[in-house]
């Protein structure tokens, strides 16, 4: 049983690493269940059991980078990680989240393909982290839970629009910087 | 040709009115393609051509009330309609939108059933209206388009959460009032 589990974990690691290589070489398009099986040297049945569908491959890739992101937030260097002032952490969090989402938007889009409902997304973690930082800001706001949901929406909505629609080319300032500056501005206004 | 179009429009009006009656009597559950055909006295083929699927019935109901809402915003009495100060209109808009979404959440949920992607929702109109009001506030904000998207997200996100999840019973203050107060608070903070 332990041997089986170890095998499963090793296969998963091999498949994720292989999918990453393929992604770096030629983007999402050429990643299929068959191509991943062939390139990894594992059987099609193994790939199918691991991921279920092609979208499942990208969901697994996304989960993988999401965990790394969460580790940076929870235990990485400040101002994203602990140790900085809550307002600076809030601004740094939005900035990092925007960069993360833009960096991984091809994977995110491919992970959504064929899913029945829209992006459940990483909103719960985002909302919880924003809520935690808001509580340290001593704001005179009666409903911090709601404010955290609102700011999560304010952070996610422009990103989702951009990720889903493959928006027009950014003009002047690059899109990531534009979104980061807008987040900075919003948070300072709300928290002053 | 004109006769055919007039027939189609009349059939549509009859079907919408019938669906509204059924909705008022017993909620969304008993509204099916067959039941609507029987009750309206129109053929199943007509119902199918009008709406395509059961979810299509609810989408049509939603479009119908959405138009009424937009008319109130564009030409109704202030502060929701024209004539009030932009900040008051912005606050009134969020409050009205929240009430509208909560009032129509059963329809909205039923309209989503089986749709491939998440709610496209009425976000474009919301975002455009918020953008228009922001432009009249003479805020010292470099990117009003982005601020409008952020505020749209801040308005929509808690509502979508509530609409999609059939949230827990509101505690103390009713949910609509809680969301309206939170919108008021957020907008005042952003616009001061």
C-alpha cells in the first residue's frame, strides 16, 4: 500500500515536471493526454488516472504553483511575507497576486476549459489573507468580513476580465503594472 | 414577414407573462418547458423555439427585469435616476443593484443552470454606469476605468457569493441591508 502510494506520488511528480517542460517549450497547445504519456514514458492509463481530462493536467499545474505562492505569502520575505506593516503587506499581496495571475493565465485558462461552472478560483485564500491584514489596520469599519470580500472582488474582477478575454494589448504601461498601481491606489484610499 | 414577427413577439410576451405567474405561485421549480407550454396554451415547439432550454426561460425572465432596472437607472427618479449628486447616485445605484440581485436571485440561479461558463452577468452595464458617475466626481485618480472595474468587482463579488451559494441565513441585519451598508461605506472611503 505504501509502495503504491509512493509510486503514485512519483508518477505525479514526473508528469508535472514533464508538463512543465512541454509548457516552457511550446505553450499549452501541444499538451494533450497522449503527448504527455508519450513524453513522460508513462502509460496513457496512468495519465488518465492522475488527471481525468486534459483540463485536469492544467489544474494540477495550477495547484502546484498556487501552493508555492501561498508559501511565499505565509512564510516568505516581507513585505509579501510576515514582518512588514499590514498596509504594506496588503499592497504587496495584491501586486504579487496580479503578477502571479498574469504569469499563469495560460494555465488558468486551459484549466477552465470544459469546466461546468466559472472559476471558483483561489478567492477563499485571497479573501482570508486580506481579512487578516485588514484586522490589523484598526480601521473604523463595522463589517471587515464584507470589506475583505469587496477588496477580493476589486482585485479579482479586472484580472478575470483580462485572463478570460485575452484583452487588448496594454497601452503604454504594461497591464500588470497598471493593475498593480490601481490596487495600490484603491487600498490606500480605503485604508486612510 | 411582419405578421410572423408580430406573432413571435406576442408569443414571447404570453410566455413571459405565463412564466411570471407560475413563478409567483410556486417558485422556479415547477417551471419546465412542458409545463409552460401547457399553461400558456402554446405548443411545445413554440416554447422550444423561443427559449431553447429550461434555463433559457429564466434568462428571458432575467433580461426582462434587467431592462426595467436599466430604465430606472437611466430615466427614473433620483437618486437612482438622473438629478442627484454623483456620489449619492453611486451609493443609490449599489443599493438598488443589491436589492435587484437579491430579489431575482432564484431566477438568476436557474438561468445559470447548465451554462458552460460562469455568470457573464450584467457587469458591463454596471461598470459603465459606475465609470460615468466616477468621472463626475473629480477624483484625483489616474485610472478611472480601472477604478470602475474594481468597484464593479467589489459590488458583484459578495452578491455572487451569496447568489451562488444560497448563503447561511443572515444574522441580525438582513443580508441586503448588510451589503448596502458595506457598499455605502466602501464608496465613501474611496471617494473622499
